[in-house]
C-alpha cells in the first residue's frame, strides 16, 4: 500500500528516524529469468529459436520479441518495503555569494559525491563538495576554450566530465580534477541536451533531429567529433514534445519514457528496441503528447540505482484555466520503484516531495532561505528501507 506521513519521510516513521541507520534494502521475493537471459547474442530474438531456422523466420521472431510488452500491475510486492527520504547535503554559497540564489539549469551529483551546478544567470558552472560547500568556479564567462555562456547539462563518465553549453552549443570535456581538456563541436539537433555519456567518448543527445529525411527520433548517439552516428528511440509526433525522460542502465542500455505515458522502453545504442514495460495504473491516464496540459499525473524523472531498480518520480498537475498557460502543480506526487528485470512493482509512496531533478542519482533539490535570508539548496535522496 502507499503511505506517507506528509512531513518529508515517505513511510510510517518520522524524518529523524529515516535519516538514521537503515536495514538492508528490500528486494523482490523471487527472480524470474530476465530479458537478458532470454535474448539472442545479437540483442534481438529469443534463444529458444532453433539455430537452423530460415532467415525470414528468425527475423519475424526477433521483431516479435522486440515488440513484446511486459505489464507491471497491482500493488507493491514487497509489503515490508518503504521508501524513505533523507538529507544528502545542504548547499550554501557563503564562499561564492549568489550562486545558489540564482535559478539552476543543471544540478548533477558525481560518482564521488560532489555536486556540479549550472546557475541560470551565471555563465560558468560551480562545484560543491559532499558537505555542501561550494568550493570552486569552473572556468569563466566568455567564448574561448574553457569559457562558458550558459551550462545546461553536466554529465559524469569514467574519463571525466562532459559539460554542455546550450548558448554556445558546444561540449567541453574536463578531467576528474575538473580541469579543462578540450572543446568539441555539437551537431545541429533542435531543443537538445546530452543525457548520457559513455567512457569511449560517445554520448546520447535528447532532441529533434532527422537523418536523410527519416522520421525524427528522440535520441541520437553522437561521437566526440560531433557526428551523429545514429538516431534511435521512439518516433516524435509532429506536435509532441521532443524531450524524453532518459536513464542509463547499468549494462549501458538506455531507458526512455515520456511525460504522459507510464511506459518504459529499453533501447541499445545500436538502435534496437529490446523491451517495453507498461505500468498498469488507473490513477495515471495515458494521454497523447499534445494533451500534456490536461489534468493528471506526469512522469518527471526516472533513475536506475546501483541495485538495478528504476525509480519513477511523478507529480500531479491541474490544467490552467487560460489556454496556453503552463499547468499548475497541485503539490501531490508519487514515487514508485520498479524491478524491470522481473516486471514487478517493488515499493511505492505518495507525498508532497516535488522538487528539481538531480542528474546521476534518485535525488531532488529544494531551494529555501533561512530565517536570516540566507539561501540554501537541500539535496534529498531516496532509498528503500524495511519495516
């Protein structure tokens, strides 16, 4: 069952208890064979197809496997599991006044616990340590190498960091010490931002682009020299939003969702649709992308954690009475944890935990000011606990 006490902790305990020591994370009670176990070596068909089948029959089997949909329905299977919210860090800008007070275009947590901030009204990114202290500005304003105009994406990968400047439309690479390495060209992709970076230098861009007049796809694999290697993912409707919600899976595949449909697609970067997961939830009506301004829940973020669980964040909105005006959040929200390997709902919670998305982990940021007017940025994390 869903449960939240409304004070910030999701579950039956108070927030101070949620920030204490946890029990071991809860896991689904059983494990069926995963889609990886059933797929053929090329990532398409199932391994039960006889090796001697004709090429045409093999192709039919592969297409059928790729189009199959696994439905996730019902209540959470782990009855003892609860979702807890805990404070990861509280950022302050005492050493760099103004960084936190200004709106943010990007907040990323790195694998070593640091935070990269892209302030909307400052040209260059800033970095905070795990304690929440902003310790350095990265580069400066300008258009030369190592300079920035407006940072709209920051990604952590094995070799360092990828910083995307949405105004200059170029990529800057930094090493693990956040030192400048090089500037790279960016392809002509509309409404774009990088969403996944790989160790070989390639990265995935979310935006509108079409190769040779083909139907426009949502995702694009780009090489370090700015060349679009291939476009993949769901086709974009003419009047629909170009931006998709994207998460990188541990095996390198790409998980894709859109705001108005509780449907998760798993793609590989070769452009193959490997699996579709459809959540059957009566409270989440499926709508066309053109109807995004209507009342109801929307998916706002997806993240896969280190255990392979997919965290889905959703918020409820009311349509604005005036057409063309942005919809209004009601303050209600839902978080669900999905075990895609076994097509199960592990845990779920309702609450008022609506905040900005943090790239790199199932975190949210919340801005507030102290009683003396000092700006703070709280980074909240979410985790599975056990009753």
